[in-house]
């Protein structure tokens, strides 16, 4: 492996990098608690007076998140400014007109330079800090004017025909992406109307990895859409680096590497180079990672600067990988003297160079660089290290045949939880485990091994062996009953998706119908789920499960709702028939009432006709179920963004509002507002998927979404 070496020299560890702070103010927020205005149902976007206990300080909902709202000098709020030593997102300011709005008269040579080149710096708005960098120039014009410029005079007698020749600025990398309108992206204009600094401050607040499949899909598409960068004032933060960081944190290291290929070889900022190197290490491409040493800054305060610390550690790794142990030892000694706070990494370096086994505590997160150093030091991943793995490592290690079989299964199941691998990849991890025919027969007869990973691998083999539909339904019933709702919930659904789809919907398999209908719904197979729902309803084997499946199917299938609405309109009933189940559940209280209450609110948010009488019946039985509540400024910003049609901002704020709680734990009021906002900007499918996740988390008859 060809590796670029960095010789230790004076200033090797003297780099100073100030990292922008992206804080998020949060606190306990109670949902509005005024008396309900019975005369009129509130419009979406207004505050709902549910959970009156909040007036007395009881039942206050947890805040899921808040946003910083930095804006221009127009009197709006401003967010925390971060120090920004690196910035690779450059563009050009438009040319201003004359004093009266007319085009300026050409005097002297005609300039073909970008307007910010060789030009006076535009005045800053009153009250702005004087170190502000204005986008899209990306850097102060004073620095840009140092670029060489050559003037060619006008021809004699032809004033104004001269030209100036200079060096063009850097290409704006922030617009790079892998998705367009045709491949799931949000469009090249998704940031139109959104202030750049707002995105800089809040993009880092995305929860990654996302807690649910619908949130993960929205996050992935938001970060990978090729779109023009947002305009306006900037703190100099590299939007590309922010996106790369969130992608790595979400587990999409391969997408980061693909984005690098799309950049056209442009020199990345130091922050972006760090993320590119991390992604390469996650993909076990050490050679590419080491090439980024030519971009990472030399020297720095490794004790306080994470970029400088990473550069030093990457140098040590690359020196060891290249066989230059002497340089690696010298680099390690210097790093230790300068206060590098990573004793575990330095202990691994000592083991890799001299075979020493130094005592050091394993970090809470094993990032790609640390893991690859563990490989060089011949250190196996301990059992408690599985929970420490950085998400960017999961998809690669799920297919690594060199690690322990059960560890590989554990990694694969965690990767499946975050939607990083397919069912076939999970199956490969299960099949890589060694077992006997007697082991497989044992799980079919109820003799399960102590290890849950081994149990699931044996069940997978038993499912593959079965060819008779009745037998396959029996095994899948046992698997779903055992695993759904547990830590391997998502992996179980994904790995058995093909086998589940092969079982025909038949009255002879009515006992299997609740599992089949629920699992297929969660997997997004509406057609087969509808077929199994018919079996479930006709058999009467589980009326409660049938009721919940009907409600969930109506949320994700717009055609089902449209048919119900059309039928109801023809009948002219006071209360739509598709809401009758919910009305019947309200007096029961408990989980059934909670399910019905959330169903009513979500149906209204999706545009279904919900009469005032239904809300009257709901409020007679109590308030909406409790749940986490986003900060009020988040919901105000969400409404403003969706009303203005700002797609990217709507998605970003919606994801921040959902936070770590996710749809299943959010209070129904803000959940409905999120659904309505996404639908308003044309993302109906995403709105329905989130609504499904919110309602399925309250399903009592099935273990959906939990």
C-alpha cells in the first residue's frame, strides 16, 4: 500500500482549528392548556388545548428539540456564531445595479472576473460583526483580491472594450449530491428561500442514525439531494462537511465516498477531508484515507482541536500501515507530549509497533480510525465493543467473514435496525454461522439455544428449509411471536420478507393472518397486506387485530381512504363509516382509546373529512394521549416553512421536531402538524409513512413499529 508519510517536524502539532458550535437549547415544554373552544375545531398550525393537567404542572411533555434561528440584520433572532477556519463552499455575489436601479455604465476595461474578485468589499448591515463572511463569495474579497489579475487595454478609439483576465474562484461543493428529482431527491431548489446560516446552525441537529425507517429515509434524501446551496450570510461553515458528518454518523460511509467522486477532484476543506478519510477507513480503504493527509493541516493543538488530533492519529496509522514503525513511535511520543487525549489509540499504536500491551480504557465510541488501528494491533473486538461501534462501520462489518460469527450477526442486526443493509445481507450473516441439522430441528420442536443470535440463525435456516405453505406459516408465526417487538424486530422482518411474501393468503391459514397482515404493512406491501386483512376479517380470529390493520392500511394507502370517503359521500352519513371504529373505541379507555384518538387526529391531518362531532366525542372522554413535545419555536418555524413551500427547510425542521423520540413517542398534536406540513410541500408519501409509524406504535394487538 502506497502511503504518504508525514515527517514529524517543528509545528507538527501546532494547528489551531476553531470548531463551530451547534448548540441546541432545550427544556421541558408543556402543551398549551387553555379550555377547548367547542364551537370550532382549531386549524392545523394553531396551538391545541389538550392535556389540561399541564396547567397545574402535571403531565408536562418532554421537549424533543429546538432550533436556532440565525437571520440577517432585519431584527429577527440570531443564532450562535461559530469560528470557522475552513470553508470550501464558495460562490459569487451578483453585480449590483446603479444608484437608481439601472445598470452601471461600463468604464475602462470590461471585467470577466467573478463580481467579488478584485472588487471592494460590500458594506455590512448595521450591527453585524465585522468578521462576517457573506455568501456566496464564501470568503472576504480582500483575500480573494490577491489572485493575479491581468488587464488588456481597450483598442484605440473604442473605449470600454478592454478586458481583465484572472483566476476563477472555487466551485461550490455544497451543491454536490447523489439524488435528483427522479431518484428520490427533493429537487435542486429545495433550499430556495432558506437562509444559509439557518441551515449551518441546524443541520448538525439531525438525529443520526434516525430511530425509524421513515425518518432515516427522509434524512438520507435530505443529505444526498443535489441542490443549490442556500443563500445569505454565512458563518463560513462548510455545508459539505456538515452533510458528510451527518452521513457518516447515519452509517452511509459509502455515500460519502461517492460524493467525493462527484466533487471532480476539488480540494476539500480540512473538515470535509476528515469525513472523507473516516468514510474510507470505514470501507477498509486505508490507502485512500492516507491520501487525505495532503489536505489535513500540519500541526495544531491536539489537546483541544479535534481536526488536529485526527490528523496526528491518521499519520500514526498510515506510518504503521506502511511499515515505518520508527516514525510512528516518534509521532506517538510527540502526540502524547502535546496532550493528545486518546490513550487507547496510543496503546494500540504501541501494540502495533512494539507488541506492548498497555492498559487503557476503551472509548465509548469506536470510530473507523480506532477500529482499523485495532486490526493493525491484532486486537479482537470484545463483546461489549459491539455497542460502541460507530454507525459508519456497521454495514461493512456485517459482511466481514473475519470476525466472530455471533458478533457478525449482532452487527448485522444493528445495521438492519438503521436500514443500512438488505434482508439478503442479514441472511448471509445468519448462514455464516456453523450448526448441525439437529440444531435446526431443535428450534422447530421448541429446543432453543441460549444465544439469541444463534436462535435467530437457526430459525432462518428452518424457514429456508420449509416448502409447504402451512408449515412455513407455522414457523413464521413462531418467529414473529418470538422476535417482533424485540431488538431484532427490523432484522426479522427484512430477512423473512421473501418467505412471507410466498405464503398465499388463504382461509386455511387464518391463525397466521394477524402476523402476516401486520408484517406486510410495516414492510410497505399494501397489496398483500390487504389480501391478508380480508382473511383476517372473514375468519373473525382476532377482531382487534383486524380493526388495527384496517386503520393502519388506511393511513398508508391513499386509494383506500379515497374509496372510503367517496362511499361515505354517497351515503350522506353524519359520521364517516371509516371513523366509526374509532368512535366505538373512545369510551373503552386505555390503549384502545389512545389508538382511536391518535387515528382521528392523523386522519384529519391527512385531509380526511373529520366532523366536529367526532372531536366532541373525543374530548368528552379526555385529552389526547401524552407524548414528547418539540419546543414552540420549532413548530412555528415548521409552519412558516411549509406555508412558504420551502421543501428542504420543512424536512429539516420536521426531523428536528421528531428528534430522538420519533413518531411513536411524540405528542399527537405536533405529530399531526408534522404530517400536515410534509403533505403541504408535496411529500404525501413521507407524511403517510410517519403517520403509520406514529399509530402503529400504539397498536395493542400487534408488535408493529416497536
